[in-house]
């Protein structure tokens, strides 16, 4: 006696299809799903047989989606999200027993400002949480999307439509000099500031920034003696030489910022810059898939509390 069996639904195929359509590369899709390119290639062949469509076709050195693949992309991503929600635990997370590592991408100055306060909060509220800070080395939009980083903190300049962005604090730039520096005596004027030797912090090796534009309005030009990729290195140099370094600090009357703590520890004097410089807004960005995750909610709240507390205090 013959009987018709219900077709077997393989949820892994939906996950693989989502990865392939998102990455448009067998190699990248394999890396995303922690499998081998050969295994992913076999999965693509299986999907082609099932869907009776090539899905991805070679175009020079890249692969491009077919019209059917483009039509399937949003629906496939929605199915994978629903599968994730279906299989996620429904019960609330007990932070006291949560074991998790969160990866944050931030400039070294931001990491130095956040790490002490966030570590204190973690010890008090979520001792099983570990924090991993990465330098600003990844393109944050894709890195947030594929989970290589959980949170980006700093000056957020990308506008990926799905990324959640929250502004945290607005700071101004001050001129940091060692005790006894000539600029610390008397009134700091644009001319005196321009005449000093400066260090510029730039990961890309740029010599100019907003201060140069403001000086140019007065037909002034400063001498940049050195460019460094690290704020901490630049402040250390300023502490032991006559180099001037720019440091973010709270606006007049504002709550002291933990981003100034490192400069204070090095004994640097912070001088008001007599020029109209644009403010520096520090924010954080995350992928919306973490919006309801309780561990990630704690992480975001810990950043808020640390940045808004005087001197990085957790009070």
C-alpha cells in the first residue's frame, strides 16, 4: 500500500539561503555559518535543485543574484528571524548567572574611559559577563550586521537603515598641555595656539582637522609635528614634551566626562580653545536583532551609566 509522506522541511536550508543571498559569496556565507566553502557549495547546489533556479551566477570576479534570488531575499531573512525568535528562550535572563562575552568597537580613548566603570558594573550586577574592546578596525555597519561586534561606541558616521543609533553625550575639544607649558600662562589666543607644535590623532594618517579649518578662517596655520593613530599615545607625548594635544571634555557647566580621565591622570592642563570648533557627539550603534536581548540591554545601559556618571563613577 502506498502512502504519501509529508515533505521534510530542513530549516538549515533557509539559514544557508539567507547567508548566500546576503553575502552573495559561497566563501563568505561559509565563514558566516562556520562551515567550509565546499560544504556551502554543495548546499547551494541542493538549493538550486529544489528551487529550480541558479540563484547566484558568476559575473567576472563576483557573483550576482538572479531575479528569483532577489525576490526571495527579504522573505528568506524574515523566515530566519522568525525561526530565531521561535527557538529563543522565552524566560527572562538572570544577569547574576549569565555567561556571555560582548565585543565593543571604540577608539582607545573611549575604551579607556568606559572599561573601568563598566567592569565595576559587571562585577556588581553581571559577574559572568566579559567585555572585549576592539579598535576601530572594522566597517561598523557590516560588522554589527553579521555579529562580529555587538556595539559600536564613538562618533557614529554610518547611516545603515537598519542600525539603531543613540546619541549619548556631546563634548567640546580642549587643548591639553603639560604643566609649565608656555600656553598655560596668560591668555590663550589663536595666534599663540597656532604657533605651538601639535600632535594630530588620525587612524588614516591625516594631518588636518576641524582646528585647522577654524585657524584658516583667521589666515593662521599650525605646525603639526607628528601624527599618531592613538589618543593615549598622543596624550602621553603631550605630557612629556611641549606638544599640544586635543582632548574631548565636558562643555562649561556640564557633568565631568570620563573621556577626560586619562588626561587628568597624565597631569595634563586643559585649556579652552578660543575658536568656534564643532562639538563632538559620542553615540552608540547596534543591530536591531539585539533590541530585546536582556544581556545586550544591560550592556547598553552600562554604557549610558558610565558615560553620564561624573568621572566614570557608577553612582
